[in-house]
């Protein structure tokens, strides 16, 4: 796994590299990790062609909100490298532009702790060796924009069939609203993989974010929080069956 760390603070860069190395050494199956570090996004913009074999980018947004180079870098990384996982880190609760949101795999508040780094790398490692890994492309039928979304970054999806609209909830990010040219009922077969399970009319959850469930609700992990979603009565049995197959028996 090849990582790139972009942060103006050298101490923070070295701390993150140490966490990545610690994660690597703790794996049951050895994972060879290499890391390169840069002080700013602007510098990396002119060297991106030398990093096309990188898979993970940890990008810290500017503390003074001068984020334009970083957002430009996010777009160019996605154009040059695939698959790629971009993790944004920020000291402030900045707003991500609509065209940047779906390109970001995770968004964390600085500093990233060991738990955040380990959990993120675990999911990336699984994705890189999982044939079920998928990136979905959503074309907004209204403004004609093209949104590329990492399915593993999606916690759940709300759809409105009558309006042919989907609200895609991304971990640690504002939701992405997409107007579709096809009925929402076709979303599962057209774009999603087996990780997504319907739990209510118009609601699909990603089983990888399930924390616990009962006969009435299912709780999902969210950034510094959890989300509780009501289970539709007609979906309860199939939902419980699929979750128990995936996790084993579970009770609140």
C-alpha cells in the first residue's frame, strides 16, 4: 500500500507516518507500506505524474481556509489515479464543494487518532483485495454533473421514486443529492453492490456501518455519532436474515 501525506506541519506528517507503520506491523498478514510526504497541495500538483502508483492520499486542508489548491488536487488525483482513496483532514469544520464531496473517501478533524487511522486503513486494505469493491458513477439528470462515489464511503441512501431523486449519505460529509434519469427502484441493480440492504421503503443501508439493530431500528456508525433508522415492517425479516448472516446473531 503506497501512501502520500500532505501537511504543512512536519511533526504531524511524521506522527501520521508512524501510525501507518504501526498499523502495518500489527497486521496478521504483513502489509508492505511506503509513504511519501509533502508540505503543501500546491507542490504536489506539479509532481502528481510521479505518484500514479500511490493508492492513499492523506490531505490536510489549509488552517487559514485557503483550500482551492487542495480541492483542485483532489480532482486531479481522481483523473490520474484509479483506484484511489483520499482522506481529508482539517482543523476547522470547513464546507466541501459539491463536486469534491463524492471524491473524498473520509473526512476527519485534525489530529487523526490511532483509531481513525487504523479503521480507515483496514477498510482500504479490504477494498484493495475485495473483488466486490466498487466505485459508482451517478449522473445528475438535472445539472448534467457526473459524481464518482466510493460505495464504501456511503452509510445509507434515501430515495424518492416519484421525484427520481436519491440522497446519498457519505461518512463524515454532507449528503449528496442526485436526480436520476431512471426510477429509484433500479438503483440496487444498476449501481450498488451486495453491501447494501433495504431496511425501509426508499432506504438502503450499508451493512459495513451497522452498529446494532432491534426489531424496530438499525443504528449506523457516523462520524463522532450514530444514526438510528426505523425498519419497515415488511423489510424486517429479510433485513435481520441478511445481517445475521453477515455478523452472526445480534441483540440490543
